[in-house]
């Protein structure tokens, strides 16, 4: 499994890459179980795009994409 994180601009296009296809390296990923993903270095307030992907045992890939709004302090 891997994770990518990008900070998005007002136009929803990537401004800065935080993580790029970074392997989680947890070992086994049993089906129907949650997988914790630590999202660090989100130090700027704004909208982030997160991609979590996996290479499937049966072949092929699967990716989940979501957006996260990080507030300022």
C-alpha cells in the first residue's frame, strides 16, 4: 500500500506535494480491516488531496481518493 498527499490551491490544482507514492510498509493488510494512515507535515491550513492505493493480490490496483480540510490555528 502507498499514500500520496498534495496541498491544493484555490483552483483545486496541486500546489505542493507532501508525500508521493510513499509505501506504508506495514506488512500484511487483511481484508475487511481498517488500516491506520498517519498524515504528517500538514502544517499549512488548506485543502489537501489524499490518495491511498494498493496492489491487489488478484492483480491490478485500487485507489481511494479523498480531500481533507486542515484548519489554521
